[in-house]
C-alpha cells in the first residue's frame, strides 16, 4: 500500500509538527510505503491531494483539523484513493463525530486496517463539504478572527473570544430558505448538516447521517440575543442529560429540522457563512448532497451505528 500524509504543521498549535515523524516511523516499521507533504498556506492541501490522486497512492491521509480535511477531500473526491484522517486540529469535529481513538498509534492502526465507507458529501456551487454549512451568528463569529492570528496563538480559546465579540454586535438578519421540493422557511440561524455534530458538544441535527443521501437542515426561526441564549442553553441541557433526547422545552424558541437533497439560502442583508468550520462566502448559496462521494476510513462501530439510523 502507498500512503501520502498531507499535514498542516501548525494544526493544533503545532501538534502536527511534533508527531509527523512518529506516524512515518509507525507505518514504515510495518512495511508500508508512506510519503509526507507539508502545507505552507491555505489551499495547499487541496493542490497536494489533487496531485497525489493522480500518482497512484492508495490512501491519502489528511493530518490536521476540519479545514485541512475539507481541502484534501476537495482535491481528491471521486478520484480513486481512500481518504483517512489524523485529527491534529484546533477543532476536530469530524474525529469527535466518528469516535476516533485518542491514541495516535490506535488511529494509525485503524488507517492501516483500511475499512472505508462511501460517505455523502455536500456541494456548494462546486465546493465540497463533509460536515456542515452554517449561516448566521456562527459564521459572523469566525469573521471576528480574520487577520488577528488569535486562532494560531490561543487555539480553542480564540473561538470563545470571537463568539463574545460577535454576540455583542450581531443584528440577526433574516435568512430565507427554499428547498428543492418547493418548501420554504426563514430564520436567523441555519445549519445544513451532513453529520450530526456541531462542535464538540452540540448536536442541532442528532439524526443526521452521511449514509442516507440527504442533508439535515436546522432552522432557528426566532431572532435576538435572549432567544439565542435560551437556544444554546436548551441544547446544552440536552447534551448534559442525554444527547439522544429531544431538546427540552426551555424558553419559547421555534426550531425546525428538514431532510432534503438540496436547499437555497438567501438574505436581503449581508450574512456570512462557514463551511466545515472555516469562514466562507456569504449568501446567497445553493447547496446539494452528493451521495456516496468519498471513500473514507472510519471506525467500524461508527459505520454500524450510522446504518442503524437508516
């Protein structure tokens, strides 16, 4: 087997830089051929993955956070190799969602065993995503981090600082939705999910699975700071009690969840979006699902759990 590790050396406050040699030694000690390619700037991982997909590698390993995974799958999706992940990022929503082992050796062993599932992807006007698209306050929070280097210096604390800044300034503009079957709705926050996790603890779309050929769309139909605080508390209480429970009736928040193959988002005001945890273009957007678009190595028990949801 031929492996290529595409690693973002600054992921996880430099965690990737300190562990890449271990990964290379681990695979080579087991008779595997593995090469290393380090990224230097945003977009490098996509370019490297596209090149690797045409060079006969069997597995491309994305070493970094959710943003690195997103770049790699955009470079290689539909081109043959399997995708694997080593979670070295500041935020590792995908690894949390999939129940990845905590020990690096166990992650390497899972990759070597090579059990891949054909997972769905979402697509936004040619750009692929694995996890989610968020429109509203969460993306506006990421906007507060731009050009300040806080994420690189402070890691996850930077997200909390950005959220506080955003919460004080945000005006909660209306977002309009039009589904492919003609249904319409509107809200101040929209999350289009391919998987169930939103960050390490929240799950606005607990029934979402990347094996059903559908996207789960969460719509927060109210607006304002107090209603948003109640929304966060509502889902935090659910997580602490039991992530599988329906959200408790805390406050008067109106929310809806739809399953769809596609949705268009628009607004009369400026609304920022995030894709797989990275700030992206603003509205309008047209989003569709691509069933079974990427062969991705995940823990076998998680694949079985996904199938039970179908």
